[in-house]
C-alpha cells in the first residue's frame, strides 16, 4: 500500500508547503478512493488528502457505513497523523471503529481508530 501511496503522492499540488500528502480510502466492497493535498495561494481554499479521498467517495454515493479503512502518507521519515480539520471530517463521515493507517516514507505504520484520533468529537448533538 505504501508504494501506491508514494505513486499517488506525485499528484499533490503543494507549491507552498512542499509537503505532499496522499491518502487511500478503502470501502467495504473493496473500492479505493485516492486523494492528495491541493494547495492554493489563498491558503484556506486548499484541501487535505484525507478529505479529498473521503469527499470523492461521498460524491459517488458512498456513506459512513461503507468505509473500512484509510491510509495516509506524509513526505517524512516520521509518521504523521491527520490535521485537526481532517479529524473533524473523519469523526463525522467515518464510523468510530474505522482504522486510519498513518505511514512514513520509511515504510513505518501506526494505526489509530477514528475514536482514538477524535476522543471528543464535535457533532450534530452539539448543535442543539
């Protein structure tokens, strides 16, 4: 999977941070949705790889109950984890037991469930 992530990472548009990130979201029916970070000179207009992959699956009709696991690769020897903006999206659009595999360029991997990454999620119940 890390080799796939490295190949996908080449599609990242990251001229400002020079920090290309790739993600692969796998559904329970075996489909793979890929994503990369896409930056913009107006920084807030960019999107992270994790959200790119998830939104691609959602736009094709998949829902929260359909997702099995997510792989994320950062361009570092150190294992990175999703940013907090992505964690908010993960906590709402993936079940709490979905595993996120965080990978390094060196091939190391650390796994977290959504519940571990987001122990105190903000959701629809908080809007009441």
